[in-house]
C-alpha cells in the first residue's frame, strides 16, 4: 500500500459526463529521417477530452505515428482500441463505482487484457489534468506528493537538495537538447546546431545508422566543426541483430560499429536494438568493453524494464541512462514509480546509478508539459529532447506551445497540466471524432 500516506480524497475525481476523442492531422515542419526511413509529413495525434460535471474538462494527447515502427500502438490501431474497448469499459466502470480516484482509473486501465500503453497513458493523463483543474492546483504538486509517498513506503528519504531542485526546475525548466534526423549532406547539420547554440543549447542527439562509415564520418565532421557541444547518438533500434547459426543472436558486428565511435567522447548511445528475445542480454553484451553508456528508450515498456536496467547497472558497476517516455511506459503513475525506483537505486549504488531523462515522441504541448511536470520530482536527470514545438511542427491544436530560452524548456503554468485547447483549430484539423455520453 504505497499510497497509505496520501489523503485519497485529494485524488478523487469529479463526476464525469462524457469523453470525446478526436483524431487530428498536424504537419511536420520538414521530413525527419531515421535509419528506418522517414514517417512523411503527417502526424496524427489523438486528443482526449474528459468532461466533468462541474464544467471542467481534462485534456491529453496520444502522440505517436499512424503506424509505429517499434510496436502495434500507432494512432490508427490506438483509435480502434479507444473506441471499441477502453472508453466503453471506462464508462461501465465509472457508472458502477463511487468516489473514483485517479489511482482506480490507473488500475482499471492496466487491468485491460493486452494493455496498449499509449491508450492507457493518454486516458490516465486526461484524468490527472481533470483532477488538477478541479482542485485548482498544478499537477506537479500532486506528482511530487505521490513520489514522496513511494519513497517513504520503501524506507527511503528525499534527497537533501530536493527543495532547491524543485524550485529551480519550476523556475527554469529542464535543459533541452535537439534531436537531428539523418541528412544527406553533412553541411545541413550546421544551421540546426548553430540555431540551437544561439538559444543556449549545447547538447545534440544525432541519428546514426548500421553503416559504420557514415557514423564516423558524421562524427568527425560535427566534432571538428563544433568542438564545444555534447553529443548523444540514437540508432532507433536499427542495429537489431539477425539470428545466426544455432539460433544465437550475433552482436559482434553491432559492437564493432560502437567501438569505432569510442574516440568521439559521446555521452550515451541510445537504443541500439530492440528484440522480442533476450533484449537485456544484447544490451549487456554490447556494453561490455565499451566506455560509453547504453541508454534504453523504446525497450522501457514498464516498471519491470526499469528494474531490469537498475539490476544491470548494479551487476556491471557502471552508470546508465534511461529515456523515460510517458506514453511508452504506460502513463504518469508508472513514470512516477520509475523515477522513485531510480532514486532509491541511486541512493545505494552511487557509482552504478541510473539517470532518467525526459523523452519526446515527438509530442503535442500537452504531453510535453506533462513531462516537465513529471520531472519536477527531485531526481537526478540530464537534458530532455523536448524542445521548441516549432522545430518539429507547423501548428498545434493547443493555445500554448513550448519555446527554448536560455537553453531550457519551461513548464507552461496553470492548473492541471496547464495547456488549453484551441477549439477552432481543432475543428479545422480534425479527421474524425467520437463522443461517449454513457456516463451518469
């Protein structure tokens, strides 16, 4: 009972009158290419609106591509899951229950067979937003209360610098880094990096490929042209090895590619592979002999994976990074628990700690702000790849959007998650909608 210290009345939701979901179309500013190709110029986030009896509406966005490279949870299939299963089940559950808390919603959503993490996370996010707006307080206050309760329930203590850390993040936000897609000419990286540096950004994430010559050539160009910036790499799981003789996974060729990059002082290598088989064994074999830490992203599906990464860090005695995405991890509550796990682990394993950082899908401003609220929890972190909304998109259905100032991306302030919907824009970019009114 990790929430026994909480006043559950503060987490009780107002009566719900309806839930509306909207499939939308938002254009990328330009094609963003990874080793697996380009998703094209269209992005189809799903907006979810949970309407309370008191006239307050909680909102969330389900941010993914129409078809996902890594899973079966693109927005096309997620729409079907929402319409045919999750929202009808929610309606039935809410109608038959009293004093429903946001924790009850979490349990119900995750109790669905074959739970879709993008659907569970976006629905849960909308209820958190509704709760915060109803209580007239920002969600980050609620998130930190839950985080503190989890730490206390495991006999842990909040970091000594907690208050200072929280105050700084509320004031300045999180340091931002820019993710750059694969370009067909090296010089095309220059303007992106220069624009970022002018905004105070000094960390850039480069997409890499299984072609070792391309990676080393790019890194030689970037490090010689911009010697003062920090570099992370991201393979987007494109190095997934093939099954060789005797059915064994051969990672040696993959490892050679990373060995060639060891001389470039890279901070982390993100998501080299993803596999339905012994995925963590692959990461361990890759990490062995390399000084640059591996950083899982798409393979962090839930709390078990967070615990597995902490176990790997303990066994190797090395520090690791973790890209924590609200949608991939199954929702805000799971992410709060994940941050608590890494905090408790780090207190006992300083040299082998796991550093979580806030990952970007890319997102619409609601999800970005939820991430910034989440990372006011006092944990060690590093740059988020959430950045200027206009770097990624030409528009949004939100009234507010994020901009980087002084190298940081700041929380949009307000009750709940703090982001409101531009209804006239929503109606123009809406592809379809479904309204559920079976609530009483």
